[in-house]
C-alpha cells in the first residue's frame, strides 16, 4: 500500500511537471516573439533615423 501511494504521488508530480514545462515553453515562445518584434522595430527606427539625418544633411548643404 505504501509503495502504491508513493508511486501515485510520483506519477502525479511528473504530470504536473510536464504541464508546468509546457506552460514555461509557451511563455518562452511568447517572450521570443516579443524580442523579435523589438529587434525589428529597433532596426526600422535606426533606418528612419539615418534617413532623417541624411535629409537634414542635404538641407544644411542648401
């Protein structure tokens, strides 16, 4: 009876661990997606900043 109880608790705890791992993986995927969006936005901002600097430089030369 004691062995069955320990086995049951072990199975239940492993099941919880798998669920927690799946939730963690899903959260990490969401974080990675946000990081990619931030990187893309940063690149776009850098490009726009270069365009603005170029336009200002052209205006200074007039």
